C-alpha cells in the first residue's frame, strides 16, 4: 500500500508531514508514491492567508474523479485549516468524498482514526481542543536529509492582530530540553548535518516552565553536542530577542550567523495595531546590537503590506526599513483578513489594487538587497552544505550559512558533505562557482 502527502504552509507543517508519514508507515502504507497510485492521500493544510486555503480547496476538489474510480482510496484532511473553526463542516459539504478530517491537536490519533475509517463506511471528523505535547513519541520519516527539523515549542501566545496561528495551534507549549537534546544527539549520530530548531517564537521557549531552561541556554546546549553539524533556529520575535542570545550565536561556530527576525512593518502606528509590542527604533537597535557582536550578521525578515488603515507614508516606512536594516532577504505578503482575528474586524481594509502596487515596490527593494548581499560573496570562498542534485542544471547545490544557495559541478555525489565553494557569479539568492580543496 502506498501513501501520498500534500503539504502547505510553514516548516512546522513540513516537519509535521514527516510525522504523518511515520504514522502511515506504522499502519502499513510502505512507500510514498505519486498521487494517482496512492491508497491514502493526506492533505496537511495551512490557513495563514486566504490563498493557502484556496490552494488546498482546489487540489482536494481535483480528486473527485480519482475517488470515484478508486473506491478504497482514503482521502484525509488535517492541519491548520482543518482545525479552523467551522472549516471541517465546509470541507465536508464542498467535498463529501473526504473520508477523514483531523486537527492539529490530535495528530497522534491519526493511526486509530484510519483504522476506524477502514472498519466502517462513514466519514470521520475528529477535532480536539489543545492537549499539551500532542506529537510525543511519533517517529518521523525524515525527507530533509542532510537537514532535520526539531520542534522546541508548539503553539503561540502572541496574538498578533492579523494572525490565525494562536487560534489553530493553541497556547505555547515547550518541549523538555532533555527531550530536544536527546533528539539532536541521535540525529547527529545518524549523520544529519543541519539541525533547525522550530517554534513560532523560539525566544519565549520555557514560558510555561516546561522546558527547564531558557532559549539561549538550550541553543548553547544544542550547539555543544559533539560532531560536525550546523544549527539554525526560527522564528525569533523582536519583542524578546536578547543580547544573551546574540552572544550564544557568537560563541558557537556551529550556529549559523543568520537571524530571521520578522519586522512585519516599519511604521510604529501599524506595529501597534498589529499588537507586535516593539517599535521600529527598538527593532533597529536590536539589529545594531546583534551586528556589534557579530559584524555584518545577515538578517532576514517577514513583511506585510496593506494592513488595515496603512497609509502610503506608513508603507514607505516599511520600504525604508528594508534599506535601513539592510535585510539579506525578506518574505513579503499582502495582508489577508482571517476570520476570528482582531484585524479582520478593523475599519479601513485596504483595496487590493493598492496592496498589489505596494507589494511590487516592496519586492523590487527586497530584490535589490538580495542582489547586493549575494554580490558580496563573488570572488570569495564560502562553505556549503551540499543538499541535493539539480538534474536540469546538472549541478549539485546547497546553502551557505547566510542561506545563499550555491551551485557547483562534481563528479562525486557530495550530498551531506560540507564543501568550499569559490564563488564566480551570483544571481538573486543563487551563487555559482567551483569547488576548492579544503586546506
Ligand atoms: N511566528 C512567526 C511566523 C508566523 S507566520 C512570526 O511571528 O514571525 C509567517 C508569516 O506570515 C508572518 O511572519 C507574517 O508576516 C505572515 N502572516 C501571518 N498572518 C498573515 C495574514 N493574515 N496576512 C498576511 N500575512 C500574514
Ligand atoms: Fe502569528 Fe504573531 Fe504568533 Fe507569529 S508571533 S505565529 S505572527 S501570532
Ligand atoms: Fe504554519 Fe500555516 Fe499553520 S504557516 S502554523 S501551517 S497556519
């Protein structure tokens, strides 16, 4: 029996799909296959913006015919959109052929739900309220070698006024530091070469006292594990980024000198309406502090345009922040109203044409920053962790610590190895060059 998983959304969801694969394997679905050959198809959904939902709706709808032809096919829908209030009913109404809807708080029950669905003909909708660490003990099927994701927190307490995550992922829960460390040690022993610690707001790790230590202490402990590997972490919230954390980054060679610090907006009035709990000045002072400890440390960010009531001048403050903070790159989004959030109720929603025009200008500025940073690598040698082979280009590829993607030729399969790349040219986030022998 085969399985197929379709994933939308963030790294956390991608990692969760690895756990779903683990559960499916246990249930006897041996191999991942193309969608037409699968005996079970799982959609792991996202609801962060409307287009994420529309994608899933479109792809689920496209399965109607396949389901008609294959009576024993199981179609399951889980993840953040499934957990969203009222969405399970909408899914069932629109697509009566769905067999199983499950949420973000009952992943560990998925195996039992599949058994129940196999035993009877009726569709199952099973959603739960939040219950602590719901994913303990699930052995993921990792698809990200040589990288591996490790959860440190689940959920979020911040309630940024535009964001649905706290509603669909529940309150912030920290994993025990000893469990995180045990997982990291075993991944490194298995040969994984890049560990990314995941949480909606890693800086507030242990806010519930369940972790046993602070985030800087945890990061220090993770980077102290023996072996040759890199450490990344995301996401940091600017309201509690600290000098202590910057110093831990500096202390360990293993921790990549790169910080993802979502700013969202460059306007203090908008930041306040967003409930972000920092100002532009505080944000910039944090970056200055980081760069006083790690000179030129690249910083990436997330930015939203078209938040309710955002004026042209306020948008321009976001544009100028991109220059002033000298972001290495940025994810840019048009604000999308999410039912149930505070911002969706606000007066002054911005017309789509205005947001579209703003995001184009923002993207142009971000691209200029991206090119500028990439250009600084040309003529230099940078360490790359080889991750994959690009059939089309006939080149191996992998990222340097700043997240730039390096491409190079090699006779030998280098996936999983650290190599030195002499960069000859840059294009966007990509660097091209030749390998040099390590001295
Ligand atoms: N916890 C992380 C990221 C959460 S989601 C953080 O706090 O930064 C990733 C990004 O999606 C956010 O940083 C934000 O820029 C964007 N986002 C969230 N809700 C959105 C919405 N309603 N409309 C547009 N973008 C949104
Ligand atoms: Fe959403 Fe804000 Fe939490 Fe990030 S910190 S997940 S943007 S509520
Ligand atoms: Fe991630 Fe989307 Fe959920 S961004 S946490 S999968 S709403």
